[in-house]
C-alpha cells in the first residue's frame, strides 16, 4: 500500500488511516488505490472483527484531489484515462467500490472524523456504521459547488441519515456544517473534544472488535435490506438472520453468562 494510507491490525481491530495531511487527505490516484486495497483486505480477513477509519492532520478527507483532476480533464495526465470520460472513471473504479466495501463488509466500521469531511470524504464517513466526530470537525457535500452530482454513495446514505428533504437541500446547496449541526442531523453519532477523538474512537472500535461479530454482520445486513423492502420481507430476513446468529457460539456463551450473572466474552463466531 502507498504510504498515504496506513494499515494497522491489533486484537481483531484494523485501523485504516488516511495519511496525506499536507493535502488535507485529498484523494489522488495512489491514495484511492491504497484505500480500496486496505478496506478490501480488512473486509476479507476473518481475523478482523471491526475497522476504524481515521485520518492524520487537520482534515478527515476533502474528497478528490482537484489538481490531479484538472490535469486529467485537460488530458495532461491520465489517472483514469485521458479526457473527461477518463477523469470520471475513478467514480466507478474507486469511490463506489470503497463506499460499498465499507458499508457491506460483515463487521462494524467506525469513522473518526477529525476535521473537514467533504465530497467523497463525507461519503466514506456516511458509509461507516458509527461516526465519532471531533468538535472542530465539519462536513460539506461539495459536489454541486464544482458542477458535479453525488458519488461515494451519498445519494443513498445521506437521505437515510438526514431524511430526503434535508438531503436534497444539502446536495443542491452545499455548505459547511459544523459538528453540532451534524450531531443534530444524525450525521455524527457522538461528538467529543478534539483532543479526545483518537482515544474515544479507538475505545468504541475496540469494544466492537470484542463483540458478537456474526450478530453485527446480521444487523448491518438487516438495516440495509429494511431500507428498501417491505415489513413482511424484512421480517422474513430477520427470521433467517436470527437463526444464523442463534446458532453461534457467541450466543450460547452469552446466554450462559447471563444465567451465571457474568459478563459475556465473545469470540466472534
């Protein structure tokens, strides 16, 4: 992987860190490729039980590196192929797959948002299951401001988080949202002082890494399914998923611990 994305695995928790602070973690081609490789590795590793998506510097991720993008539009460089069509190929090759992998991996993902999250940076944060946000952080959809539509899953995730009307407003009229507003809208599940963000986010992610991994995967699947299906179809899926979760060693151990008035220990299977 490129040194612009760091990958650290400890006790079932993988921390994927954007590490291009001098560019506000803007996404150039090496960074996008490394980030996609990192989240795919974490998703496919059965030893990984939770993922923490973090960033170094004063921004979480401000989206596409517009310098690189301008070169691609001008045909002066070919990060995705020459010409406008090639410049936009990165959406299908990188942004979509990254967001989908974060949202669909069978383990919880926590985003630690330390600063500005704009465009694809906001999309990746919303693809996570839980967002811990520094009080000084901010969010911006950004796309319409540069003549683009949404990508990185924002047209799917944002309405589900803030509601269709509010999502339309934020996409049509991009603006800066501070952490307090993001918390009111549901974009941030927890806001902490800036200095406390690394420890708070890691504590939450580590707790999830010690939890019932199969049950977490089923919860993610059920929530995504329910957003697009009827109550009847969702009840059918819940029954199937509950049968799977009920057959795990974690469930049996938790029941035994409850009866013994002890705290359960989960092995993720």
